[in-house]
């Protein structure tokens, strides 16, 4: 049921697990994945990023970065994540 590729949709339409999160209707934080049971809002508060200069780690939301791209229907679950260039399945690291 989850489409192949980088996005939560394919030529047949939208992934049945993707929806807009009306409770967190902030710009670039309103995507939600029923499969993950998380949305952009939650993922942006869980994703840890490392500063390449200092080596310090911070949560994406704490530094104002919208790291999750569910709002733009970019796949975050890793299921059927295929690089069209080489057709090998790849899991996206969170």
C-alpha cells in the first residue's frame, strides 16, 4: 500500500497513510504519517543534528530547522524507498 520511491505518492495517488495534521497546522509542520504514527511536528522534535564545526548535537526544532518533509509528501518511513537511478531499495535514516 505504501508507494515506491521517495514520496508518499505515485502515479496512482497519495499513500493511504499520509494526511495533513490540522492540530499542528504550522508552515512545513503539518504532514502526518499514520504508519509512523508521527508527523512533522513530532519528528522535528526528535531528529538530532550534529554541528559539523563544533560536533555538538541539537534537536532540529531547537535550532529552527524543519528537518521532516512529510508536509511536502516526502517519505519518512523508509518503506519501499527506492533510488530510481539504481533501483536498489534504500532505507532513509531518521
